C-alpha cells in the first residue's frame, strides 16, 4: 500500500476531468434528456435537507456546498424561499463553519413554510424578508444586514423570467464580494425548447425567456464576474449549469 501524499494530484485531476466533462456535449444532452424523463416523477421535489423539502437536484446541492466551504461567506442572500430547505441547507454549512447568516427574500412566504423554517434548529442563522426581491425598500432591508468587510454570496432562485433575473443580477450582483459567487439558478431552462418544457409548474419557462439568457446579458454588462468553468463543468444532472459565476473584481462603486 502506497503512503504517497496524492492530495494535490487528486485535486488537479478533479479540475482536469471537470473541465473535460464540461466540453462533452453528448453527455450534457443525455443528462438533460434524463432530467426531462425524471420530471414525470417530480424528481426535483423528492429531496429534503434536515427534514425540510429543498427542491434542488443533488448535483446543485453539492456544488453550492463546495463554493460555500471554499469562500466561507459571512452573508448568503437567496431570493426565492419556497419551502425553506435551501435556506436550511446553506445555514447548516455556515453552522459547521461557525459563523454567517442566510437572508431569504420572497414575495410570498407562506405561513406553513415560515413555521417550518422558524421552528428549525438552523433558524438562528436565517433571516426572512418578505417582499419583491428588486423592490427598493426590500433591497434596503437586505443591505442593512451587510456590514463593512462582510463577504457576501448571492443565490437567485425566484421568478425565472429573463427580465426578472436580469434585474436581480443588476440589483444583487454589486453586493457580491470578490472571490465569492453569484449563483443563477435553473439555467437549464435556457436549453429547453417550449415543446419540452415541464407542464407541472405554476409557470412555464423555456428557452428565450429564461435565467441563462439573463446570465449572458448580465455578463456582457459587467467585468466583475466570470463563469467558473470547473464547477460548472461537472454540473451534469443539474438545474443550474453555467449558473455559478465567480466574482473576480471588487465593486468600486
């Protein structure tokens, strides 16, 4: 048995294989088709985190914990609360780290979902703000929790229309700290033709009016972010391929 320390080699191999996987169009198509097929079973809805429905694919959960652990943000802002599992998940990672707060913003936080969140042991790291995510008064409330020197990460997972996501990128992108991440969720919709769009949703999203289009538009407006090719490369069987944006420049404004 070898006792050679191969940790550096192992990490380099992860990066190499991730970048290679990201270029494999055939694998991406197969994974996309499988996600379509799984939708009949409400696959996104089958998972919980610490007892609360999370409504995420496992690959996205893993990717998000990787960037949280790597960057250790003081504040994580998520637009779109749903049933609260994602807030609980991110708060639990911050609990292991030993510091940090998650701010959940949603235009409609239903009482039963609020009850589930506020009764959870991780609620001590969660603040809920009810209101439109790009309304000026809501943005002011969010900013009031960010102290000078805080490292900030943002996850956009509310209304998935192109215009709304782009407005969220413009509103929340400047809050993201250098080396932290802006995560635009459900970018897979940008690869879905209207005829293939899942029908068991409150709204139908498909290519042309989607988060991926908003992501591309936002990246064309700013030099603060770039697509993290390594993390996005391994996002097959994922709702958010191409949605993990790393902040590479300070916000000068």
